[in-house]
C-alpha cells in the first residue's frame, strides 16, 4: 500500500517537510539554527552550528565537506557558514549547484570546548532550526528542537535530504553525549 502524500508545505507526522513541493523553483536555502540559554548560564558558553555534506551510505564526501566556523565553505562554495554568532547561526546551501553525489546535508549544533569548560546542553532553554528560501526569505519549515534531544554536548538538529528530484527537510533532534567528534565520526569525518 503506498504511503499517503504529505500536502505541499506541511510537515508529516515524522517531522518531514517537502521543500520543493512548497517552492517548486527552490534553488537555495538558508538553514538557521538558534537558541536561548537558561538564566545564569556561564558567559563563555558558545554554541556552534555546522553542516556535513554526505553521499552514498551517509558518508561525508571528504573532510573538506564538513562546514563549520574554521572551514566556512565547501570546496565548490555550495555550502557556506555565516560565522560564529551568540544566539543563532546560518548555513546557506545552494541546492542548484550542490553536486549530484550529495544525498543529504546534516546540521549539527555543538558546544565549543564543552568538556574543558564543563558545559552541557542542559543550559539550553530553547532551540530551533528554520529553513528559508534564499530568494525571498520565505520560511519553508521551522521546528523547535525536542527537549529530549538536549543530552550531552552536541545534537543533530536536522537534515536536508535529496529524494529523487525533490528536497525535503527532516528534523532529527538526536543528542550525542560525546559531542561534535561523535557526530563527525558517525558520518566518516576524520577527527
């Protein structure tokens, strides 16, 4: 029996939004990851957004396709990091120029130097991931990251996934106790 179709622009029960059904001419998106800290959180608490472009088997194309504040763009410039910010960071993805070998772009959120500073995601009061059309800024998807995801020092907030000729955004919200290094290794990045 075929699965029921998700109406254009709607999120299905498993947290998926078919972006190209909402915006058929979609060619580039901004993925914004934002947060609010609990009162009294240490002023040196520093969250960072990143992106990992993966291909077959959900493996990174190469370490150069792991985008973060110290590697702000992919070799071809199709994925770019906005820079380090205090309450939100953006990652721009040019879907039209992304190589066909990229099947997904994964978006982690992690604490900088968490272990040395004794920080954890328990300091988060709220977090979100938002996907917008870069042409006009129209919001295509927005998810509040589930409270249960706030374990450890990093989480996978969501992913852009290519499904044949469509792009969808899937919320993941999976916490990782061993931080960004654990996430990177999961996708084959050498750390």
